[in-house]
C-alpha cells in the first residue's frame, strides 16, 4: 500500500493543520509517513498545500501522484487536478467553491453546511474535510478522533468536541452516501509506536540531549522553529534562549556563552549566516566551540524564502576570512539530524572549532515517522575541558598551548588559578597579541593540525552497492530519500544503480568517495542547486569528474519520479 493525500488552499485556511493531523492519524495507526509542505511567504492568501504520503513500508520522499486531493479553494483544483490519479478523487464543496459542473473526479461534500449543522460555525470546515478523507478510505475514525483531541486540547473541551463532531459528520456523509465511489482502502497495521517528527524537531531534541544550555537566534525561515521548540521545551533543562536584535549580535552572544563554558548554538538561514561570517572567523581564531545550524532556502537575497535549495554548500565550507578548521555536517533524515547535532556539539568542544549543520527547507519542515531515539546512546565528550582541580595543579596556564594535536587544554574564565586570555588578533600561547612571523606560523599550523584528528572522527558516506551497477547516483543532505527510491525504481526497470550519499561533508572523505566512484562506469550528481556544487567539490578533492549532473533549483524538492525521468533522458 502506497497512498498520497494532498490538502490545498490559501494561507489562513488551516492547510498545515489539516495535513499534520492526517499525517499523525496515519502514523498512530502504525503506518509509515512522509509529509512535506509547500507554502508562500505571506500570512493570508496565496496557495499552500500539504502532502501526506503513507505506506505499510518505509517512505522517505514525496510522490508526484495524488490519490485524494482535499480542495479548500478553487485554485487548488485548477493547479493540482492533473496530478490526481485516474482512479483518485478530489474532495470539495461545489457550492462553497461556486463550481457548477460536477465531474467524475469530484467527490462533492457539503462541508460548509455540515460544519454549520454540527458545530454552528464554518470554521470547522477543515475538520469536516479530514473526516471525509478518512471516511473515503475507510480508515479508523477513532485514530483521527484521538489526534483531534490532542491537537485542540489547549483550546478547551467545547472546541475539541466541536471539531470531533464536524469530523464525524464528514466521515459519516462519505460513508453513507459516497462509499461506493472509491475503491482504495487504508487499514491501520498497529505495528508499533513511532514518532512523527520534522528535521528541526529532531535537531532541537538532540541539542537538549547533548547538553546545550544557551541558544541565541533571530527568526529566519526555515530555522525559526528550532528556536521556538527549544524555547518552549527547554525550560526544564535550564536552557537560556535569547532573540537579539540581529544575527551579528546572535553569533557574538553564542561565542561569549561558549567562551564562558556552556554548550551554545544558533540556527539561521543563508541571509542570517552572511551576517555571522565575521563572528565565525572570531570563533576560529579564539578556538571557541560553537554550533551553527544553517537551514538553506532559495537565494540570493530574499530569494524564495519558503522554498528549498542546496545552494550554500560552498558557502558553508569557505565562509569566513582567513583559514581555520571547521566541520560541516549535512544530515539526510530526522534520524541523521538527531545524531549529527549530538556529534556537532562533541566535535565543537573536542577540537575547539565551529561546526556547521547544513540542512534545508525540505528536511527542516517535512515530517517522517521514525523509531524513538535511544537517548542512552547519547554520549557527551567535552574534550580537553579542565576541571578546577586540574587547573590549580598547573604551574602556569597557556590557553593556546602548542600541542601535537593542535588542541590546547581548555580552562574557563574565573576557574581556579588559571588566567584565561583570548584575543581576536593573532596571539601567542598565552593569548597575547603578537606581530612576529615565527609565532604566526606556529599558531596557524597548530590550529590547522586539528584537521588531522577531525578527519578520523567523521564517518564514511552511505554507499548502497548494486550488483552490476551501470551508474552511481550521488547526493548529499535531504535528497537521500528521493535518490534511494529512484534507484529502486531503476532496478525494477532493469537499470542497476549504486547510491553514494554524503552526510558529513568536511573534512571531505576523499578515499571513500574515490573508491565508491570506481565501482560503476558512470556517475550522476543530484542536487538542489544550479551550479553543481557537490560535483565541483568532488572533482576538486578527488580529481574525478562526474558523468553528469541532475540539478533542480526551482525551490521544489526532488521526487523519485523526477530523478528517474531525468536519468533516462541521460542514459538512453
């Protein structure tokens, strides 16, 4: 079973709420879910939609074909009717949308009338629509009812009951009058409990589990919800969340908190990260551990602020003036996002460097049903952070002591007898400003030696090897689900393909990538940008040029079908 719902309408019509509740109801029934949302940068109007793909086996990408479309306005019908399968249905209210002509594809449900009759308000049209969709596929209404109770619990019992009554009205109407018009059914499997979680939620939970105690951020899609989640859920963990006046203040506050000894992070998008770049170099020079979540969206400038893109890989690798070590991680799934965030905090403190977690709008705002995180596996490694007892045993303390690893023992300000001096100018081991060439060379090489240890910390790329593969499909970050499924489709069509996917991008895994690319005669790099940034990075680091690129930069994510069609044009 593989089924896709879509709900569409204007901003302000509750499109995201309907989609999320449907996704949660499917997940509660033990089904796998992948849900993505598409919305415009406006509070009211425009066109929004929420797509929910559900299956009895794991799904990690969207599908371009729709089984049931819930149309809350006429524009949704006009824009998406071609995506509805021949045996699919469009649930709509002909009278409310002022459509005179009924069609075989339409399932007319008097949603406005049912909402008024049961809840005395048209505001409950959304719940009627949800009930109608559940009824059409003969799904368990009680699962929807439980989710509705949870979703609206804070609004009071009357609101909860009205929503349930409205949903029941839509469910009963379809069951009694329209049941024979649709043959597809969705049955719960109750195959264990899973979380329905977005990439941003996974990052937020991981930050709390990893011991983050300070977060500063300025709201910027698609990373705003990280700040909101940590601010709401982090109080029991004594996490301070601050929204300063701009991103320049943000990064400097994060550096200040980390210098004082707490694990600190920020989350932003490309425009905000631009303002943080000087501060990023400050962290590099002062060897201060900071974690930055960079949620990519379409640029340049404001670009498409609510769309997805992977246009900032090279920016993340090279942002900042001067040369200093960093790590860049690019999680592919919510599970990856959780693991990468914990790892980012450990790497930042162990090597006293900035670590960038590179996400994008798709990963940030899409939802997946996954197994619960095993918090017992979370290990906190604070590196060479000295205790007060260790500090007091030192005859003298040099914050930037030159070591073979490049990592200096780290004391905190006002900790015991240590005098901790940090400076944004080049400095000597004690932290005092210098100008001489010899010390400059020693300190630069000290910092860069950290890369030797850092390389050993990063895992190898994901590599799925297919027997007699004709090609290798290469991607990074959130494209993983679509690429993996595209390879499975190609396999069924008799065209075997390896999948090489990078989630830890810097330091670059040269040997692993080179080895993987030698297993098939052709290779195609698939990424959401216009210039092939990963393809260029691979060529720079390994000397291997990919056979071709499949690029998408219209602000929309890849689907497996899009990749397959593009590859067949390349191969045939």
